[in-house]
């Protein structure tokens, strides 16, 4: 569009109204300065032209460097490469300046022209950000808690010294490993599942055993997703060693929640943990199953071989349940010859597989035990629908009824 103004005049107008300081320097003196340049340094443009040297607006500690940079641009040695320095306003205030300059000609002689902006606020923000990052890095490096990041697949991208010490790893050797590799093998698959769920947005706090050279350490681990620009980019974990706490907790629990003969949970221990697990299943909408079983013919074993043999049968039944189910599952002796198992995260369609595994282990025991009696277990299974209002006792009653039906059918 033709404004009716000569091109040179339009250009001059743009420069005069520019929000960026524009200058021409020759022989280390301003020979042109637009109004914005004057505002940056607190001078009128004409005052800048009367300065003995452009270095009068440069911090004393930066003058030698600015003089050399001006020389390199005037000679054409460097062209249009930005650099920053500290400027001095007319009132003595120090400002952070960024300059972009190149070789020019003024009155048929070599000069430097360019633009200049005040980046004081940006510089201050960057310094504050750098200081915050340094403080955060120091905190992460010195905290006794485990702090790490991993990609969305669970591969570790960073870990602080406390994490490496906890896992018994030399510096930075955790990077590149999958988080599950540092977890006790029995919980490795569970860890992979937690990573996937966290990456999908299901953040939470978990208790996981970390392998070490001398055993394992129980870690209370918080996993969360880190987002950038609205997208999940990585996972961050913060863990605390709760081994001593768990040992004390376990010692206290064993006094009141453990069956003395088998070492399994007693009825009180089972109900305490099962209620907690049931509430979690309702929140997560997870279907579960509960196994109820007893020792067949325990009275006959007691009457024929004595109560010591009966106790051995009960202990053997408890051991077989431990062997047939995961260590994380809730296994309990409810009293007498009655046992129950509440598998964690076991779906209803896995009931048959669990029953077959138990039967297989019972057969193996009978072949190798050397006991005068043959051990036999009857079992019933009830399934929990998270949309129902069933209680633990109702699940036990239903599993007991299923056990009775199974036993009745066998006697036909």
C-alpha cells in the first residue's frame, strides 16, 4: 500500500518510533540514537550524542569487553551475533542490556549499527529461576528420601544419591534401568502395572521392597505424572525408607493379628486387612474372589494319630496355602480347621486356576510328606462385585456355602 511517503522517510519514522533502541556508533561515540535508546539509559537522544564515549553507559567492569566487541563488529569480523552487558543509566542504575550489531558505513567511514534492548527483568527472572533450580537440586541431592524420574514406560532417567545408596548402586548406574529391576522380583510385575497405571493418570502411594546387596528395604513410594504443555512427558517418584517402621508395625501386628500355630493371620488380622482391601476394590471398581477351605477329616486324624498329628496337618495346610498363593495375598486361619484366602487383584475367572494349583500342591505334599495320614482340603469360592454392598462376612458365608455344596456333590 502506498502511503504517499518516500521509502527513506517511512524507514526513518519506523526507526524513530521503534520500541527497540537503535544506534550507530563510530569511533566509540554515538552518532545516532533513537528515542527508545535514550529512554533505556535515561538520556535524551541528543545527550547520548554528546557523550565522550559510548563506554560512558557501560558498566566499568564490562568496558574492555564491549570495546573489543565493537571493534570486531566495525571491522566485520563478527556480524549480527547478540551479546549482553551491564549498562549504566544517567541516574547510576545498573541495567542488563542485550545488543545486536553489525558493520555499517556512516559519512563514508566504518561504523557499527544495531539494536539494543533492556533485558533486566528477563535476566532477573532467569537468575531467580537458576537459583531456585540450584536450591532444588541441592535439596534433592542431600535429602535422605529417594527421588527419581523415569520415562512413561518406567525406564529411569535420573536418581538422586539417596536412591542409589538405598538400592546399593554406584553413582548414576540406575539410569537406563527399568524401575522394576530395582524391586524385589516377586513384586516386579506389580511394579510394571503401577508404572502403567500412573502413566495413565492413576497416581498413588505404594509400598514396595527395593532389592539391596544385603536384602531388601521397604519403600513408601509416591508416583506422579509430570506434564508439559498439557502432555504427560515423564514420571516422578519420591520414596521413603519405612523398613524400620514396617518391622515395628509387623512386630506389633504379630502380637494381635497372627495365628500362633501357623504364623498366618488370625480371624482378627484377616478381617482388619480384608476390610481395607474390600474398600479399595470398591473405589477402584475391581472384582475379587474369596476362598474358604477346611481340612477334611481333621477329627479322624486327631482321634487316630493324636492331636500332635492334627496340629501338623493344620500347619501343613497353612504352608500349602502359602505355596499356592502369592505372598501379598491375605491368607488366614480363622480357627480350628478353617482357612481363608483373599487374593489381591485376582479376578473371578481365575478361581478355577487357583483351585487347581492348590489341589496340585496338596497331591505333591501327600506323595512326599511321610505322614501316616493323607491330607485333604475342601474349598469354596465366592466372588465380589464392586457394585454390590456385600461385606466380608457375607463373602465368607457364601464361600462356606459353596464349600458345603462341593463336599455334598463329592459324597453322592
